């Protein structure tokens, strides 16, 4: 299992509910098509699961 995740924002948060917008912001994703590296742990997967319709995830 990989120790890092690469998370990319692929859909805009304009129409998203405020809680999802805040989650994306907390993940460090500010603009469309930007990528951040996150640790592969339960907290990261919880955030990803909440906004899975807005992001793309790759294990690295």
C-alpha cells in the first residue's frame, strides 16, 4: 500500500454545499486541476470520501 496520495480537484466547488467547499479548502485545493499530496491514512480517506465527486485520487 502506498504511503502518499495524490489528490486533484477536477470539478468546481461553485455549486457544492458549504461543508464540501470547506473540506476541499482544508485539503489545500484552491484552484481547479491543482494537485496536493496527502498521507495515506484514515483521516485523508474520510475527507476524500466526502468530496469524491469533486476530486481524483491516485496512490503514489
